[in-house]
């Protein structure tokens, strides 16, 4: 498992770095698209946007959080 590799001083390979950069870029693009869609929804129907945010908060509550985490997109 990769976690064991890095816990024992291992280094990321060039392939791993490239893959992580690709995944991060895809994630960043998806977050921007989602954020834009939520803004558009809010302009069209603020009540619908608020309901979506409420439902997403409910779904995410079951995923667990890191205490003190303030990550936002």
C-alpha cells in the first residue's frame, strides 16, 4: 500500500506525481463547474439552491469530518 511506502521515507515516482496532478486538475475543474451550477441555480431559484445545500449537508454529515477543518471550495 502506498501509505506504507511514504511512512518509511519513500518518494513519489514521476508517474505518481503526474497522476496526482491529473486527479487534482480534474477535481478542481469539477468543483468550479459545481460551484457555477449552484450559483446559477441560486439566481434562478434561491429556494431550490437552499434545499440542495441542505440536502448535501445532510448527506455529507454521514461521511465524517476532521475536527477544526474549515476546507471550503
